[in-house]
C-alpha cells in the first residue's frame, strides 16, 4: 500500500473536511415540534391570526393583570412550563412571532386545582359572559388548554365568545378561479360537540345571496380575494384565499 507523504496527507484531510462540510450544508435541518393549525377570533368576529406552525414543550408567561376569574385571581407573573404539544402552548408559540396575539394574559392562580386560565389575547379580555372558548378539530375538549394534547394536523380555534357558546362556521372554497366566472362555495356549521351540518343563510364575501339549505352559494371575483362566511352570532369562518387564473387560462394550484 503506498504511503502518504505529509503534504499529501494534509491535502487528503482537507478534502475530507470539505466533503464533510458540504454534506452538513446539504443535509435538511431537523424540524422539531408537532405541526398544527391555529385560528384566533376576538370579540366581534375579528380574526387575529390564522396560521400553521409547530409547537412543543415551552414556558408560557403568566400575568398579574389576568383577573378575569375574579378580584385577586391574577397570575404570579412567573413562567409556567407546559409539557408537550398543547392547545395553550400552540397559542403561546404563535404569540412569540405574531404581534396581534400579544400580550397574553394567563393566570396560574388556580394552577394546582384547575390549571391555567386564559384571560386575554392581544388586549381582548374575557369578562362577564365572555370567555376564551377552545375547540380542537371543531369540538370542545372541555379541558384547560394546557391539558389538551395535540396530534399532527390538528386544527385549534380560540374564540372570545359569550356563553352559551355559538356554533363555529367553516368555509370550503376553491384555491383558484377565473375572473368574472361564478364558482360555488360551501359553508358548514359545527356545534359544541363537533356535529357538522350545512349552514343556511350565511353570507360570504363576494356572494350576492346567502347560502341555501345545503350551505351553497355562488361567488364571482375579479381579483384575488380573502373570503369569510358569517351568520348571526356564530363564530365567523376561516379565511379562504381564492387566487385568480391568468388570461391564458392557467390556474395556480395549492
């Protein structure tokens, strides 16, 4: 076997190092956390956020101003570690990068008995008959947000709503459409237990008439538009963005 002289040995080592660094640079970064979708709706149906993100164990802040459960029930002001991917952790994770969700007003006053209490999101505070209503995959889990463990792909809704809680609307629309050409959208309603039914009488952005008994209506657009469905005191639907096809007829795909 030929022997490597020092200069050749150094060159061989340098080459090996370059190859190693190249491999590290090309290797995909490891992404941690559980992927889930978050939607937050404040009083009056104002949507604060709708986004997909990943969450994991993290420390959530508490606030002395979180007194929605009564005088003297504010938080300690200390952070509380929430283990695993949870509905409250997902909200706290999103608040780190979404200004509209800050500040979070969370109390740990009853931590040992009932868990953490969510009083405020982005300056919208619970009080009186209004509280932060939690639904996961359209169903009320009847648990505190830090106790609701998430699975990949779960859909989480936090809505500031009046008890008894209203139904939640869901809008189904195509990703793209041709300018000036009507297309169909469908609106569904989910009750507290997650029971799904067509939402009749709902209004949808760009539609001239409300939805029929099957939850259908027709929408006509001339430019890319964010669609939302509304119906009385129900929680407004998700935002569905419809992109316009170009004049050649080519349509973008999701």
